[in-house]
C-alpha cells in the first residue's frame, strides 16, 4: 500500500484490477454520469489499455482506492499528466462502488493523494473540477482542504440536455504562495 488512512488506502492501480466489477462501474449510468469517459463505450480491453497507458507514464499517478475494512477496490484517483512548464496536474476521482457512497472515502482519498502527488510528481499545484450538480465531489474536495477557485457558467451539458456550470478547485503545495502574497 502506498499510503493508508483510517477508511481507505491508496496503491498503484494494476491491470489485474480490471475485471467485470470495474467494467460494471464504467457501464453504470449513475456512477459515470459526471465522467467524460461516459461518451466512450468501455470494455475490459479499453480499461486495461487505460490502466497500462497511465501506469507507463512518469507524469501521471493512477491509484486504486482500497477500502481498508474489506481490502476491496472501490474506486480510483488519477493525478496528471503534469504540465511541465507550470508544474500543475489535474485530479480526477471515481468511487465505483455505490454501497460506499457518502462514507467519506472520496474525501480521504483526496487527502491521501494530495501530498503523495506533490512529492512524487513534483508539482506546485493540483487542480480539479466537477459539474455543479455533482455535490458529492464538490463537498469531498472542500472537506479535503481544497479551495474553490471559480465557476465556468454553462460549461457542460448533461445527458438529458441540461446545462451545468463547471466548479473549479485547487490546492498549492506546501511552501507555495498564492499570487499577491508576500
């Protein structure tokens, strides 16, 4: 295990983590309703290619979220790729197991992945975003200590055609100063 919290731990996501359960997450409309990957039909092969491709990159972390009580794989967190000029990276998150939603797993995964990302990827800032209706994701980033950085009005269209704002979040590495702070 790369890092352990009270509820979950994070470890590298491996190709052998890709199975029918993971595929079921990626085909569940409720699980993927806010993921851009919902626009592409997922198969075991496409998921394995994604895991292998991300794992081969030195500028990306792809981590499995492991429920400590059961040692079960319940989701993923991806950081990167790193923008080498700005030394920033985006964070994406998926809790695939609906039975663990609302238990704080996403918040703890974000809290655990944040310092690991700063250390392993050498970034100075992490960013994330979500649909404005994705209240669970927004709350998880806020509870993990990330700052609200803004809103892009009418940025997304949902599958049923509704317009959604994009909420923006960020966090600076320790020792980094926000603009204008001396």
